[in-house]
C-alpha cells in the first residue's frame, strides 16, 4: 500500500509538472498523457481528482487544463513562510524602483538556484514572473554567490563532471575558471555575469548571509546590456552590497565575515 500511494503521488506530480512546463498555455489531456508517459485513462483519472482538489483547472475551451488556484495558494504560503523572502522582499522592491532595473533574490536548490523574489524596474519590464524559476549555479551571478559559501570539495561534488553546460561563448565551463571568477566575490563583495547565461544580458549579484555567517541567498541587479552600460556598474555594486548587508542583518548577522 505505501508503494501504491507513493506511485500515485508521483504520477500526480508528473501531471502538475507537465502543466507547469508548458510553454503554449493550457494542455489537453492527450498532451499531458504524452508528456508524462501515462495512459489516457490514468491521466483522465488523475486530472479529475486534481480538479476536485483545486490543483488543476479545467477550461471550457478545448477542453484543456491549467494550474489551479490551490497550487497558487500553496506557493504563496511557501513564500510567506520563507525567512529570506520575508526579509528581502521590501528591500528588493525598493531597489528595483530606485534603479529601474530587474532585481531578483534566489536561494540554492540542489545544483541550481531558485528565485524567491522578482521585481521589475521601469527599464526592465517583463511579461512574466521569474519567481520559482531555476537557473544553473555556474552560469549566473546569483549562482556564483551561492557557490561562494561552499568549499572546493563541496562545489566539485555539487557541479559534477566538467565541462559544465555551455549557454553562450562566455559561459565558464571548468572548475578552474569558475573558482578564479569566484575570487571576485571575496575581493569586491559581488559576482558578475556578463552574457554567460543569455546574450545581451548583464547581471551583478551579492551574497546574503544568516546569523551564522553562512551564505543562504543572493540578490542581483540585471538588465539588457545596453541599459546596464548606461549605469555606473561600481555604484550599482556598492548599492547592491548595502542592500544585501541590510537583509543579512535582518536575518540575524551581527558581525563581519572574515575572507577565506
């Protein structure tokens, strides 16, 4: 019986993941069955149960399915229960308003980072939210900050075999190159991502620490390369470090952290 329950939960989760991964909007039951590898009857049964519980919504046109309000409520509750999100949200929003740029806060989730906050300034509008989005650690400024709190052995184990996935010609794909780049965080307090994850984008990030001094999150300012080049990057970095420090103090950090 426990195995059957686990299998059922796994299948339901795969249905929700298929809906969440859709880039074309709502999906028909047949589309979900193909995406999950489940049979048509199993998919229909799962969709019926998930619809009753509010985890999916059935649209009249099609018919097709989309993520339901119960998922949104759970996501909202999860964010509100997260100490980093609670402490960083207002500061990140204010920073986006002052700079006109995009400001994100992320934490580590295994071998990737996941966004907890996403705010858009007037110079960096988006038609979608990035909250919940996962990004690779080695190719993003936020990820580099999160890696900076780990030792060499921990980073090697976490990132796996080289070369690391390449997203642009600027992506750092070796442990040696990444480690050298991480030295910037110790020297300047910030990490830089110059078109490493996507061409035409520039991002600077700073680590956020908790009461023990451990890096638990990171905050970034980003935007199109042409927009970022119109700003004083050093001034932006200084402002970002101040905001990160303010959030860290809110999380309980009370003393300076020695450079390793």
